[in-house]
C-alpha cells in the first residue's frame, strides 16, 4: 500500500510542475500598469489623444516633426498605437479602467475624423484646427469656415488604416453600443471602400487630386498591406461581404501588377494603366527590392484569408528574381531599372539618376537586406503541405493551459523587473535622444507602448493566460 502511495505521489510531481511565481511581482506589474496609464491619461493626453514623443516635462511634443500643444499625432506610434496598448492592458486584467483609456483615444479620433471618412497625419483641437481641416463632426455646419478646410484622407504611413483599426477594436470591445464610435468605424470603412480602385489597389490619398503621385496605387510603406489588413479585420468583425471582396480585389491587383519576366517583382507605385510610375524625385519607375517583399507577404496573407491558391502563383518567379538580383555586398538595391535590371541610385545634392552607388542621399535607403529567405521557405512549406493544411497550422492549436501560461510568466520575471526598474518618478519610461537633442530625455510613446505590452503580457500569463 505504501509503495502505491509513493508511486502516485511521484507521478503527480512529474505531471504537475512546481511553480514559484512571484505573486508580489505580479502585483507590482499591475500597479505599474495603472500608474503609467493614469499619468498618460491625466497629464500627457490632449483631448484623449497623444503625440509621438514629448520632452520629459511635457513642455513640447513631436509627431513626425514638431506639433503644437493642441495637436495629436495619429501616425504610429501616435494616438491609435497608444490606444492599442491600453486595450492590451484591458485584455490582460479585465479592468475597465484601461478600456476607458482606450475609449478616450477612440473619442479623440472620432472628433478628428475628416468629413470624407479618413484621417490626416495630425488632429488639431484648437479653433484654427477646425478651420484648417473639415472634420466629420462639422458636416452640416452653417459656418463655411468649418466646412471648407482640408478634407483629404491619407493611407500613407498607416494613418487612416491604423485609426480605423483602433476605432473598430474599441467598437467591438464596447459591443458596438457607443453610437459615435460605431458610426466612425462605418464611415472609415466606407471611405476605404470608395478609395479603392476598380483594379483593386489603393491610392496614397483620397479623394484623388488629379495630379501627382498621390493618385497612384501605392505599395510604398506597406500601404496596400495595411488597407487589406483593415478590410480583413472588418470582415471578421462585421461580416459585410464588401470587405471580403475588397481583400480579394487587392490580391487580384498584385497578381496583375507583377512585372513581366525576367523582372517578376513589383514597382513602388502604379498609374491607372498599371504601369510603374515616378513618385518623389528619388523614387523612379522601377522594379523595387523593398516594397516587393511586402507584396509577397501580402499575397500569402490573402491566400490564407481566401483559401485560394491562385494568390500564391506569383511567388516562385518573384523569389527567383530576388535570388538573381542580390548585390555583391549581400544586399539588394531599392530600385532596379526596368528591363535591364541594373541597380539605380541618385547623387546626393543634385538627385541626378545614376548607376553609381558611391554618393547617394543619406535620408533614404537605396540598399538594404530587403529580402528574407524565410519567404521562400514559407512558400515551400505551403507547397509541401498544401494551403488548407497551412491555414489550419496558422490558426494554431489549443491555447496554452494555465500551467503553461504561468510557466511562461515565470520566464518573463527578469525582464519585468528590468521594466519596473526603468520607470521614472511618474511611472513611465523615458528615452534619451530624439527631437530636441541627443542628450535630452523624452517620453517616447513607442517605448512606453512596448513596456505596457510587456507588463500586460506578463500579467495575462500570470493569471493563467486567460
């Protein structure tokens, strides 16, 4: 009998690992999340939204360049990114305090949504801001000064797309019960649907100007990928078939826009005839080693979304092009001349087009390790197991058990202690350098968001991963 008891006890030890989770550290992480969120919402936020970075004393702020104290910046890592950090804390803790913080960000975006349904880079809450931009909340106003301002939404740099994602996420968290937020989400999605060309691509800005490269279908800065991602999320959230069809149309564009052999890759932007077009003076009509990687990844995502293998068909030729087009230094050029496939550069100062890579402008990347061989490995894996099996694999298996989650939390404890120790007296995280000088301490929102996510992930796992 005694031997049986010993065996049972040993078996229990083998299947039930002994956890030594630091409960005090979990509480410290939860307290730190609350303190950081409280400081941000009560001190840094302007009308519920955020800049990209601030001086440590909050006396000045920046987005992609200086912005005034009455402005929010919506390009990542501005307002929407901060709202998502709060949502991560809400999902980890279940505390409605963080949902309210995210809702404040969404409310600021609703206020600053343009009449057309998209967003510009900044939102200005000053009276002059309401005259400089035509905001959706001023539609129908009698004062012409409130309805004659800028009304062009931008898809550049993930602006309208990320705003739309955050507003949708808050809308879903609130069970679509906040009328203003829900209507803003619907208006933003209608904007993106209207902006999409019949070819399936999206321009950089909308409404179209009728001149310049902003009307071109834009792959630069992952514009298409961000637009398609929003449509896929919208389809899952709201079930409107138009959102699904928009993703399919985007995939069709990429299939049709692939350049002919032997340059079976993509350009950075396309005109209405699906021909590569010039954008800025240092962005020629060319085969592009940078944005083409994003196009390939997007095709895989669309194949997974639709279950349709035809979106994988462009990949083998594109992979072959990358493998043939690598430079002697192991990198790839940003631009390759159409037909000849010779790398293209510009001379600093004059911006004269050249094949000479010795003196390019320094503000722009003309060579980099754009291509990642993992794309070829990913494609081959799909080819080996089949798209349906790959989709099932991507969807993943069962979530981690509570024991597995707690074990992962234990593995994060040293990192969490470092994050907690790095806080300033206000409970947030500062970074040296940036706007204002290399030796100046900044409240950098990208850093803050990263730390909030780390603490949130730890707390979620410590509570069993639920």
